[in-house]
C-alpha cells in the first residue's frame, strides 16, 4: 500500500512538473507571438509612411512646377 501511494505521488509530481513546463512554454510562445505581431505592424507602418512620403514628394514637385509655369516663380535657398 505504501509503495502504491509513493508511485501515485511520483506520477502526480511528474504530472505537475509537466503542466508547469507546458505553461512556461505557452508563455514564451505568447510573448514571441506578440513581439512578432508588433514587428509586422511596425513594418507595415513603415511601408505606408514610405508610400505617403513618395506620394507627397511627387505631388509637391508637380505643384511647384505648375506654380513656376503659371507665376514664373523661382525659389532661392540661403546658405
């Protein structure tokens, strides 16, 4: 009877250790997933900003050329 109880305790202890390991692995995977998601979100924002910047630059160039043709405006830069 003592041997059976000892075996049952050992199995339960190993079960608890296994559950704890699984929970820790789950926490690590969740943290890794959150970091990966954040990285992908930032990459998407960066891509969108680059697109917006190129669009604004082309638009500003077009407006400058239009203004220059219409009003014969020149821009001088001071150094």
